[in-house]
């Protein structure tokens, strides 16, 4: 069975990382 807490944390890290990258690019522009 999947450890949902670990899975959610992993997905959140990916989404948060992408959001910060996009936000930084837009903010710099």
C-alpha cells in the first residue's frame, strides 16, 4: 500500500518547485 503522506509531500515538492521557478522567471521579467 502506498504511503500517502510521503506521496503527497513528494508531489507538493514538485509543484512548489515548479511554481517558484515560474514565479521567479515572471517576476524577473
